[in-house]
C-alpha cells in the first residue's frame, strides 16, 4: 500500500516525468501517480510500478474523477501536469 496517491488529468505528456521526479524528490513517503488522459504513457514512465495510466478521451473533469476512483492510498492529492512539488516538501 502507498502512503498517498497523486492523480491528474494528463494533457501534457512531455511534463509527466518532471512531475514524477518532483514528487519523488519532495518526500520519503511511498506514492502512486495516476495519469488519466488521451495520450499514451511515455516510455520513460512505463517501468515504474507506482505509475498508473488510464486512457480516456473525455473532458478533464471526468479524467479527475476516474483518477480519484483508482487511488489506493489513504491520502490523495490532485495535481496538474505543468506543476511541480517542492524538494523535501514533507
């Protein structure tokens, strides 16, 4: 089980690895990262066991709902794929 889940509507796949790395650098807790959107998961993220991808062509609001439904951790955080988490934030 993960300590927390991060979910988002993914529309900028070129930013996804940066977001993943910023989360990893911000905490020592375990996390899962759930992308929901119309684009393919980049190859750079396909081998991470804590990354989930749900392909959906609906509006961003629906993508957020699908992401939340697939969270498995007791705490959840939504994000945007053009954001970053601060180093050592927790």
